[in-house]
C-alpha cells in the first residue's frame, strides 16, 4: 500500500511539472491583432508568434 501511495505522489508531481512548462500569454501583433501564444515567458511567446519571411520579421508582436 505504501508503494502505491508513493507512486501516485510521483505521478501527480510529474503531471504538475509537465503542465506548467508552457503557459499561454496574450500578444498584440501589428497584423494579426490579439493572439494567444505559448512560451516560457511573454516576450519569448510573442517573438515566436511573429511571422518571418527569409528571416525578416513581417510583423511585430508585444506582450499584452
């Protein structure tokens, strides 16, 4: 019984750890308007949301 409880606790903590890695942030973009993006922080999420053509950003997204 003790092993079942310990295994359950580790499984629960694993689910919490994996679910908190990518949070959603709101970004205001110049072309698309308001969007929701995922990343480790708001700036990274908005940078990833920017579309680029040949490495040149075609719109600017800032955290809302």
